[in-house]
């Protein structure tokens, strides 16, 4: 039997509040990454903001730490990011939709880990959780993420014009989604993302 919380190069584990607070602070150190993943007013990372971020991932429908496995099965893993699917609002579960979010530490970006993790969580959403729709949002200024989401098969479905203020100007918030049938057409009923 294959490990359902593993893809070709990555492992996915639950948040451990006892040990993960420093990791969540590290995720917030890079100001550009913080602006790309969080539309709040930028502030230096703090213990409180790390704990709030960690709690948000923990409280998700599925909130996981993305890890690189060690060289040996018993080796320590290396935490490189987070990925999550949001909870449905109370009374909305029957619509079977969620929103995805991902954040990867800068030194691990550009190595296809984000692509692999998003493919994995889409498979989990559609094959394991039986969801119908996965949405994802991206700021207009984060063109690299938008290209990635579109390459993976997400379709733009809306724009909230001039919603985000950054560096002295207004930017659009772009909403994309993927439906279960679109995922099936693009990826098929695979059991393990490669």
C-alpha cells in the first residue's frame, strides 16, 4: 500500500504546535513571500502572527506541512512550506467546494515543489474528499503563481478590481478554480501523483 500523504519527492504531515512555531515564523521572514500569500498590512514576523498562521493551517479542512524526506526512512524531514484546503462555512458543506492555499520558503521555490504539492492536494480533494470545486486566489502582482495555477489547469473565473493596495497602487485580486471533471480530464483517476 502506498503512503497517501506522500508524492514523488515530498511528504505531507499535520502541524505539530509543540515544535512548528519557529517554522511558521521562518515562513513569514521573507517580505515578498509574505505579501504574496497574505494581503494584510506587512509587519515584521512575531510569535503571535506565527501562532495565528499556524492555527489557521491547523483549522483547515486539510492543513499540512510540506516536507522533504531525509536520506534514510528514519531520518528527520525538512519542512519547506504549507498547503491547505479551507473549511466550508457552516451549512455550506453540501456544495463541496474549498479554497487552496500554499506557501513555500523562498530557498525551496522554483524547484517544482509547489507544482507537485498542488497536484497532490487536488488529487486528495477530488479523489479522497469527494469535493466538486477547488478555488484559488492570486494577487495580480504575483504573476508567477498565476502562470503556475493556469498551467496546472485552474481557470480564471473572476477579478475583483483594485482590491489590494501595495507599493503605492491598487492591484486586482484574481479568482481561479478547477472542477472535479476538469481535474479528471487533465489528470485522470490517478492514485499517486508523480
